[in-house]
């Protein structure tokens, strides 16, 4: 099982990735190997995690208190 951490990204491009929604915030799953290949593993609407090009996202800086509230919500 992969670790979902407190990292979030904003989708800014969904070319060739129609299952991503523009301007939607996604949770990131730690995957060092994917990151070295310029991909991010994100959790989509199905609740599953998939690899997408990191160029499709902007990393967000969210206060810890907000992250805790988001992660508690599921």
C-alpha cells in the first residue's frame, strides 16, 4: 500500500489525460521512482492512484491545519 501524505497539487493541464479535471486539487501519493521520471502519482475521483505527467500540476503549499482537516475528511 502506498503512503498518502500531506501533499496536494492543482491540475493546470489535462491534455491527453481527460480523466483529470482542470483547476481541481488532487492528493499526491509518495512515489520517488515516478518523481524521478517526472511523473506524479495522484488520487483521482475513483479513489485510486494513477501516474500523470508532473507538468500537468502545480504543487500547492497548504497550512498543516488545513491538511489535517482535508485528510480527516477522507
